[in-house]
C-alpha cells in the first residue's frame, strides 16, 4: 500500500475528502519527523512507537574497492510495534 492507496482507503472509511485526508497524513508525517529530529519519541498506544536510536561507529568495507573504512556513529529512525498491532499481524 502506498500513500495514495492509504488516502483512498481512509477517505472511503471516514467520509472525508481525499484532499482533507492527504492534509492529515502530511501533517502526521511532518509532526513525527519534527519530533524525531528533536530527539522526542511519538507513542501511539496499541499501534507503536516512533523513536530514534543511536547507531555506534563501526568498521566496514567499501564494496567497490574493498578498502577498510570507518562508518561514523549516527542516529537512525526506528519503529517498535505495539501489542494490538502485533496481535493483528499474527
């Protein structure tokens, strides 16, 4: 399912226009992105938690040259599924 499919499905279920649903989805994505940029986490009880995790620096290899490189530490986005979502997927 891509973004447009999601917009269509929510529009049909909620009775809202596709334009309004798209605004809501864009707003949701913007807010989650903003929260993660500042180091906050977003918890939706039963659905899951969006958060950032620190990935420590590590050694790797350049696949083109085979040369050893050091990959610097970074913050990466992560999603942890909630209990209701896990049950629904089983």
